[in-house]
């Protein structure tokens, strides 16, 4: 009986680890696709990686609530077009709540440039309430410029 119980616990631990790895891989794939959309200046595609009510705190501290407000904010920016690349350092998933934490670094680039002109740290909250991992909130802090 003890052997069966230990085997069962082992299977649960392995299943949990694989589920974690799968969710982390899905989030990393979503992040990479979002980065590619930003680099291509495809705001519509990039919007599909966030919930409709997502919150974003920009690197300068402006709070943006929702996809529509983000689109308006991006269109209001003056000067050369920029894109941003987020590079995750850590992703942690809570399989019970279907929430995840992502943290890493971000860099901003002018269009047609591979040299960053601004950057810093970011954190993101992901949710899988819809069945797909989507960004619920992001916080960016400018630390390099």
C-alpha cells in the first residue's frame, strides 16, 4: 500500500511539473509572438495577446486601462516610430488560479534599428481564464536611456 501511495504521489508531482513546463512554454511563445507583432508595428495582432481590460504602466509611469486606450496612446506618440522587445527572465505559474507572473528586461528601439535607445525592467501578470494565456497587466520601469 505504501508503495502504491508513493507511486501515486510521484505521478502527481511529475504531472504537475509537466503541466507547469507546458504553461510556461505557452507563455514564452505568446511573449515571443507579441514581440514579433510589436517589431512589425502590428498593433491589432499585438492586442490579441492581452485581455480587453488589461492594465499597462508605461516606463514613464502613465497608467493605461484597456486595449482601446493603449491603441489611442500609441497613436498619440510623436517622433520616430518605436518598437519594444521584452526578454523574460522568469515565469512562474499558479495552476490553481491559472495566473502567472513574468519578469524580465525590456528595450525600446527606433524603427529600422537594432540599437536600443531606452530600456529597463518589466513584470507581467498572465491569466488563462479564457483557455489561452493572455496578459492581464504589465508594469514597465525605465532604467536606461
